C-alpha cells in the first residue's frame, strides 16, 4: 500500500509544531496598481485540513490563494500590506528566498496544463531541479507521485508518452502528481475541477480527501456541493473581504453572515 508520508515534508515536524497552524494570515490587504482588491483578510490554515474558498466571481479568492505562495510577486504594480506567516516565519522577510519558499507548495490550476514532455518527465523534472530525491531513487519517486494521484495503474506501461496525450481528467491528475513531486507542505488548487467532466471530478475529490490527511489543502471552488464533500472548513469571500470562516457543516447549515447566507441560498453568484 502506498504511504502518503513519503510525499510530505510536514511529517518531520515535532508534536509541538504539529499543533500550531501551518499558516497565519493577518490583516492582508492587496492592490493591483491603484485598485484595492483585498481588505483586512485574516485566517489560519491548519496543517492537515482542506480549506475551501467560496464566494462570487471577482471576490478575491484566487488573489488570496496566490498571495499564500507569493505568486503575486511577479505582477507589475501589485503590492500588499499585512502579514503572512508560514511556520511562524514572515514569508516576506528579508531572509526568505521566494523560489525556495514556493517549493513548499504544490499548485494545481483550473485547466490541466501538463508539460509537453513524457508522463515520467512531468514528475521527475521538478524533483530533479530541486534535488528532492537522488537520481537513483527517481523511478520509485515518480511511481509514488502517480500512485498518490491515482494515476499509476493507468499509465505505468505508458510513462514515455506525452502528458498531452492523456485525457483531460488524466491530465489533471498528472498535474496533481507533478505538484506533489517536490514534497510540498501545502497544496493550492484554483478551481481544479472547473474544466473536467463529472467522472474526473470524482477522482480529484477523492484525491483531496486522501491528501488532506498529510497536507494542508486550499481549494477555490464555485461548486457548493463540492465544498461540502471535500472541505473541513470553508471561507466565504465577498468584495475582497473574508466575511465568514468556519467548519463546513456549521457554515452551510447556520451561516452567521447575511451575505454568506444569501450566496448559499443562490440569491446571487
């Protein structure tokens, strides 16, 4: 049986650290040029949970997601205020190397975007680039990542074909396997099921359920039923504000914020 511990760097932490949040976001504000898009966002991300970001389009969900791993650094004219801590360290501190910091995260986009290389190299490239495993252990590492993404049995005899030759759902699982190849401590997923069919969506949701036992997973989704199925907690955003965050069942059954209640009723979207 494949053990997800093989892919998680977080399990090396001591028991004391395991009780603390993996990330702490405090009073996060963000601007694209003169336009302010986030307003005082504050929340914690636990080490082993799936936290779903929900809310209408344009409410700031993806912006927050990209702030977590500093993907927004490359956006011209973008700036932030507030603090983001990872294991208690300010991620914008002078001693933080952004590329090394981003390696602590896996990223899965809405549209499957495998490299135009072999299935094998889609996984091996990042692990090799970052020195995650010795080259002599690469075959086992590639297999472990593909097994974690529930793709190994479908491609084990076709590791040399291009990732682009897989079906859409398989491509997305390959992207998940690729995201796991650098042994991240958190997995960020921006509408990972937005462009795949229901069968492939069920595969991805099952993967999230398994991965959150070892990793922190943050999922942006517009599918409320999906949020109910996979998330331990949900965070509702509106107009750049985090209006409500809580355990999934509590938020869906008894939301405290009027805008959140209206959104969940389908009053607006």
